[in-house]
C-alpha cells in the first residue's frame, strides 16, 4: 500500500513550482528539502519513549512553515496535530494536552492565542536525548528563542515551543543536515485533526499515512493535473485543506497557492494574480465570495469542490465564475462519502461513492427509515424518512485517546455519523442537519436543513441557521437566525416570501427570527449553532416573533413574559 511519505519523497527532484505565498515561490524540490530539514529537527525533539512517534502541534496560519512541517513529519514518521487557532484558554490547553503534543510549532501570531501557561518562559536547548519539558535553570532569555535556543520551555510546564519567526529558529533550520532516513509504513499515524466542534466538544481524528495516500490518489478524479494551480485558503488545521487540496497537489505535482486565512474580498484578486484553477471550501465560503465581488469573465477557475454550500450559492458561483462547482459529503473521519452525479437533484447531496454502503436509520429504533416521498417541488411528505446516516463499511481509524467517542461512533461494526438525512427512491441522499437539529413542533418531527434551504431562497439572506428552542408547554419551537446583505429586515416582505413557498411545512415557519450582523462560525466557516441555541431569544440582536399561529411577525419585546410561561407550565427555558 502506498504512503503519503512516498508521494512526498517522489517530489524531491521536481523543479516545478510547488508552492507560492505572498510573492515568493518554492519548487517542489525545495519544499521537500525544507521538509527534510524540519525532519532533522524533529529527530532532535524525539521523546524518550522508544517506538513512539513525536507529536508536533502546529499552531500557524496557512504559511509555508506549516507545509514544511507537514512534509517533514510525513518523511520522519511524526504525527502532526492541527491545533485550532479559534480555540482559547482552557479549551485550547485541553486540546494540546489531550493529543500529547511533544512540541508546539507557532509564531508571534500564535503566541497571542496560547494560554499563559503554554507560552515560552525558560531557555531550553535540544540535546541528543531529546528536548527537556521543563524550564532550564538560570535567567530567562529576554526574548523567546534568545541565547541561541530555537525551542523554549513553556512557563507552566506545557510542551516546549518552537517559534518559526525567531532568528534562532532560522539558524537552526539553515544548519540542519537534511534528514534522509527510512520512510514510515502505511499504518503509521500521520495526522490528528480536530473535528469542527459544531455539535459538541472537538475530537481528534486519526489519519494514517496509507489513508491519506488513498485520498491523494483521487486527484485526477477531482480534475487536478500537473498544470493545475490549487488555492489553499481554508485552514490547514482542518482535514478539508489537506485531504481535498494539498495532498492531491503533491500527488500530481500541481502548484499550491497559500493564503494565510480566507478572505472573501481577497479571493478574486488572488485567483487573477496566480491563475488559480482549483479551490476547496467548507461551509459558507461561497456565499461570502458572492457577496463580496463582481463577475470575472476571464476567470481561470475550472473546478471548485467543497461541502455545505446551498444549491443557490453553488449555481450562482458556477455562473459568475464560469467553473464547475462540485459538492460532496465527507468528514475528517472518512467513514461516509457521498458524491454528486449529473443527475443529482439540486438540493441533494448525491449518491454513495462506489464501495460505500450507507443506511438511514431511525435513531430511536435502529431500524431503516422508509424512502422519502417528495413532490414536484422537492417537499418531503413523510418526515419519518429522516434518520441518522450510518456507514456499513468504514475507513474510520478512530479518535485519538477517546474510547468513549469511538464507542459512540462505532456500534456493532457500523459507523454512526451523527448527521441526519433522508434518501429518495432513486438513492439520492439529502442532508437534514446534525442530530441536535431535530425539532419536534406540535407533535411533528422534522429537521432543520430543509427549512434552511427554503429560507436561503429569500433574496436578502446571506446565510441562515435554523435550530430548536424550547416551547413553554412541550417540545420545541422553530428559531431562525438570519444574516442579511445590508437590507433592513422587512417583516411584511418576509411573511410574503414564506407564504409563497409551496414546500414550507405547516410547522416550519420560524416562531422567532433573530437578525445577526455576522453569523458565528467555526474555523472552517461552518455556522456554529451552539451559541445561537444557548442564547435563544436572550440576545441584544433584533428579534421578531409570531405571537400566534398567524404568519405575522412583530418585534419581540417581552422575553420575561415568555420565560414566565415556562414557570406556569412547570418547564425550564433550557428544556427541549
């Protein structure tokens, strides 16, 4: 079985442009050489336990150093932990501890994110036996990495810190003899990538050398070739950018363009500047690009691949930039994969990839749900068709050091995704939200995603989120948060829009509508519903509501009165 390290090593003599970043360029040969130098440094950071791979936590934006450490770790057989820069404080410290990071690779920007206990505080020099984990005796350097140290102990005893923008680190890299040892085998763990945490605490997904190689070998199927120019703007700490872009570019020798972080206003200038032909996305990235710029008739984009964009945004993006937009369903876990075909309905995810078996099971009974009954407009007539997507065959390699999460996902040899879906008679799957997105309103069960697809049609909506909030008597009520294009919310226009939607279920119209200036997002631009659900109507944002059953929205001005109803009926506002 091939390994990703072998694919990297094969680029060692390639003089083609492999990496571009802010005006600078590196050939693939130089990228691999830089990686070999980091591999040499990894050897000096080796933990004392024999046979255990070094865990390198990387807390960087999308900068060349991130790629160099990914390459070095692949060659050396080390494990890269993608540290999520949107995490803070105790949660970030817990992520680092949970994944047993032996060292943290960061820069001045990352230092601002690290909790105080994990910041450099004492001088530490690498030794032949490895890097000490505690501050060395003697005075602290005036600057992190001073006095010749390229790795510095953390003040609170956390893993030592490598500062890639320090002069000492630059000297250490320049003096390092490029490593040229044996490569790891296919089963060696290579990546620990945290899930987005949009529905719960993030978990560290394992990805082996062999599994990433299998993914990279799909490059040609994604339309990538030697002459392709790929654009990495989604964070490298997430599997989407590594699996659906960087690894495939390594496989075919394409040019990779790095952007520190995604910028809607910077997207089109970058495409023009570098001649980008391929872009990967997650979440609402397409919506932001569409809201930020005009069409470009000479655009070089040929293909865009991602997940969770609306059908409207996909169609508009394809038309505006003259490219193919391919939507798929997948996750860092790699357990369930769905692909779109030319026959896939606009709102559907697609069909199961070849060799992948997927069921839709009732979460309560464990039995397979009936196929969806859809009318001509795509409206679902039997909500009992909605269930959890479960994979019968899986490439899932487990969560790191989390047997409880493994047990939750893997039951009786099946992978339980935690995602809701329904499947029509032709075998097309439709996303229906996460398991926390199940609503029960007046005794009717339904999912949030079909409601979101309807609300996204309203012209002023840039993005929307639908989620359950508790009803004072029983079950749930529908709440929607809307981010608009600058147009003030017009309740009459919104009511008229809802009334015209033939596929709007009788219980689907939002009871509460919150107007947000900016939707809360995860690191990968997915909508983060956790704070929205937690806040419900308790917010300073404008909130509108339907006081009765009529489709009529008024300003919501009496939260105390609603919460008093919960007391009357013996419920708690947090009770769903």
